[in-house]
C-alpha cells in the first residue's frame, strides 16, 4: 500500500524563466515585448535572437548590392538603365560622410549629362542601395514592376532608370535636376531595425534640385513582405505623383489621402479634397 502511494507522487520543477505578465503574439507584432526574464537578466533565447537580428542588421548595411544582378532583373521594365555613383568612393566614407552620398561623383555627373533625354520626362526613378542592400536586392524589382506599370497607365513619361551606388535620399535631387525631370522618385534601402532588415523606402520630390530639403518630399516607408505591400506602395506613389502635379507641391504641402481612396475602392487617384 505504501509503495503504491509513493509511485503516485509527482515532482514539479519550477522554471527558472519568469514569463512576462502580458503576452504578445508574434502574429501581432515583431517588436520585442513581453520577453520575460531569467533572474535579473533576459532569457537565453531572447538574448540569442537579439544577437542574430543585430548581425542581420549589420549585414544589411555592409553587404554590397549586386548591381549586375539588379540591372539584369530590371531589363524587362522597358527602361534605359544607367548606373551612377555618389561622391562617396567606398562604404566606409559613405557611412562617415552622409553629405557625399547626396551628390554625384564627377564622372557620374558627366556620364548622366550625356544621357539627358531630348524631352524632359515627367518622372525619373532612382534606385539606391542606401542602408540596406538586402531590401533593394530582394524587393526593388517587384516594386518597380508595379510602379512603372501604374505610372505608364496614368500617362506619365519616364526617364531612364538610374541605379545609384553609395546613395542617400537626396541624391535623387541631383539626378532629377540633371535630367530636368518634373519629379524624382527614389527607392532606397532603409536603415535596418532589429525586427526588419529588408525594408524599402520611397521618396517623392516635385521639381527636384540640389537645394531641396526633406520638407520638399513625401516618404513611404516599411515596404516589404511583412509591412506595406509592393502593390499598395505603387498605388500610393501614383496617387502622390498625380496630386503633386495638380497641387504644384510635394512634401509638407501634400497630404497623403491615398488610404481613403483605397478604402473606397476608387480606381481614380484624384485627391478627395480637390475642388469641382
């Protein structure tokens, strides 16, 4: 009888990890919330995941973009492709001197002058490596397919597709001014976070010129499979392009109302606030 009772005893070892009182589902957010703790420290799994994501972010910044592959992937878009470099001669200078990433090198400036179209285009699209080559390598072509098709459908003329190395956002101002484009759109790898190292940003500037500031442009960010879809980003860029031309301004003067147009299922990109 005693032996039987002893055999029924269960021993429960308490976990050394204290779970957070609030649980956050991975389906809701990739942010580091509710990680729990082990004593006064984070659980080992949380520390290892942080270290891995930090390494991915560093790789996204330092890994060079394969422009040969990107150019080949963009060949089916039906645009002339031009490769340029900023005044930052290598990655270390690019990271230490943001100002040099905002202007063209002298050789690229001369080459781009030779590619100036006879008729000024409505839009010139620039693809820059920025701070995440991974985002550009994996997502730029898909976004371009949607964007180029939409802009053509809207009747806008397009200049050459410019692929830019060691590029900052404002490099599109320099390029747009040289090509005399009415508008520039820069697609660029965004600074990687610890929850996403593959995010594209898109910056739209009316009447691009070297004197432009960030207040003169509109930004669409977090374009990636786990964020804003490429198709939706292309719609927003088309909406902003048409309404920037209508308003005669971009940046702080142009409010993005494209979500309302999407919610209404409107095929038109006209601003809801436009007068009759």
